[in-house]
């Protein structure tokens, strides 16, 4: 579709300022208030995505409530009835973005870079206290006014509207990913410290002319953010004070809790760092981050060492539990031994009682014989051969039942 000449019967379109995956920005004139404005028209293919449009409107309204010298003001939002294009009307900043400055100068003067980052910190702090997270802090959204030299943050909250849209611009995502915090790259919700990380990446780039991590894919970037240390700025650019270098490195800490809690802490840190001084916050957070990195390194070393040992040292074989047949056999042996002992004991007792019985029988026979010889009462005579046969029967009984 050709460029519209007027939007909402009020904004006259003058010329195009730039374009992105989601929108095109024009310089326009507000014919009612007679002032220049920046007019952002959403891409036509996004108009069919009702969920995206609803999110975009919600975020635009949130951004319109922000009124701060370091934030680009949102004036209006709506749907043009003629072109059927959704639009946002914003404050026009007459000056280059930091992306323009980097293309032209490769890197900026140290004091100029610190001034830009400081201004952005003040804008971010105001927005964060109002409950608004930028989510897309990058050089293209840092606008430097020619007349005042003041830096203003643009496109507040717009990135959130695009996070869940089914429309994906691969090139845009790849280019923006360098400024995403590690937690954003892992799909976690962005917070104030995520914006601080992104601004830290901008500060690093403004001073060195390069990104903290060079990458060719989103996966490679995520791995480098996790595993690689960022090269110190002072090693790339020796005139940068070491204190300023350390202040920016705190903003680039992997873990959100190791970064500045507020953007104002970051602003104070870089101003002190420019003068060669460390703030107490920078000193404390730098020490905490160093401790965290050391612990992570030790954990990785232990893991690697353990993994290497595992390949060389085999653990002793586990003791096998005794087989059930062997257990049963030993139990049977114990039972049989106990039975043998019990039988032997019984045999001894049996012999003892049978011996007593034998003696009693012999004594009875003797008594009978004495009575016969001494003229006592007459009884049936006993044949001595019968006594012998009785004794032999008893012996056979003992042999039979005491084995």
C-alpha cells in the first residue's frame, strides 16, 4: 500500500524516518497543535492479529502515562478509518539514535557515552517505579536530541506486545538478541534488572565499538552468555578508567541479583567510575559476582574431573545376595544337625531309664530266688533260663530303640 498522506484527519505525513519488522516511522505534522511529531504506523500484516493489536494498544496506553525528560512522550493512539492502519503518535526527537552514531563513529567519546547511559538510567528508573519495563533497550531506541544533547528512550513497552505474536521477524530477533539479558534469552519474564543488563550492553558497545559477545546464532549467544567471561573494556580501550569498566561489568552480570537493584545505582556507578572511583554498591556487587563465578567454575571443574575419573576407575562390583537355594541348603544343614543332637540326647536318656528298668528286673528275680531258698511263701518257680532270656530281650530292645 502506498504511503498515506494524512492519518486520523489530523496528522499530515511528511517523510519516512525509518522502518522495522513491526512498523514504519514517519515525520508528520500535528495540524491541530502545529508541531512536528513522530508517527508510527503498524505493519499491515499485523492488523489481522487481533491479540497482537490488543496487546499493542495496552502497552501504548501504559507508555502514554510516562512523562519524563528522558522518555519519548506518547501523544496519541488509534485506528485510521481511511487506511485502516493502527498508529501511535509520539514526541519527535530531532537528532540521531545511538545506532546512527555507532555507524558513523564506530565508538563514542568516553564522557559522551557515560552521559548517554546516565540519561537512560534516569528514564528507566522513572519507568520502573511506574511499573513499566522497556524490554527492548538497544542503540536504535536511544535518541539524542541535537539542541539539548539529552538522550531519550523510545518504544517503551512495545516489545512486550510483540513477544507472543505469531508473526516472527527472524532478522529483527537476531539483531535485537545481543541486548537481551540471559533470563530473557531463556524465555523468562523480564524485570527492571533485565533493562539494566540491556543498557549495560549498550554502554559496552558505545565505548568499544563491539558487543560483549559476538555470535552467529541465538544458541551460540545463549551459550556464550552462560559460559564466557566478557572481555574487560579497559583491555580493548586503555583510556577507559578501570572503575568505569567495573561499573559496567556489574550491569552485565549473568545473574539478575548480581546486577544493580535500580537504574539510579547504575547511574551513580558510571559517574563515579568516570572519575576513577568505585561506589560501595559496585564494590559489593563485583565481589559477589566474582564469588558466584568462582563457585560456578569450581562446580564445573569438579563435574569435569568426576566425569573423567568415571571413565578410568570402575567401581567395585556389588556383592550379590546369596542364592535362595544356598540359603535353603544351609538352613537344612542346621536343622539336620539339631535333629542329630536331639536324637543323641534322647538315646542317652533312653538308655539310662532302660538300665534302671533292667536293674529293677534283676533285683526282682534275685528276691524270688532268695525266697525259695529260705523257705518263704511258695510261689511258682522261676526258670533261671527265663531270666537270661528276659535280659537278652531287654538288650535287643535297647539296641533297637536307642540307635
